[in-house]
């Protein structure tokens, strides 16, 4: 599950870069919002720390 999380983050960052540089401000702004969501997800994950399995 953790690998899927990082894969999603990488895809969002690449998508933001492509949208910002290839499609201009309108689509770049929409993808920028997704990037902010990805950063928030990373911060929540770091704050929670590793999960232990019982």
C-alpha cells in the first residue's frame, strides 16, 4: 500500500509539471491543486509515522 502512495505522488508531480508547462495557466492551476493535495497527504503520512501490524 505504501508503494501505491508514493506512485500516486510521483504521478501527480509529473502531471503538474506537464500541465503547467504544456497547457498553460488554466490546466496548470487545476493540476497544482492536486499537487497541494499530494503534499498534504505526504505530511499526514510523515506525522502519523510507520504503522505496525498486529
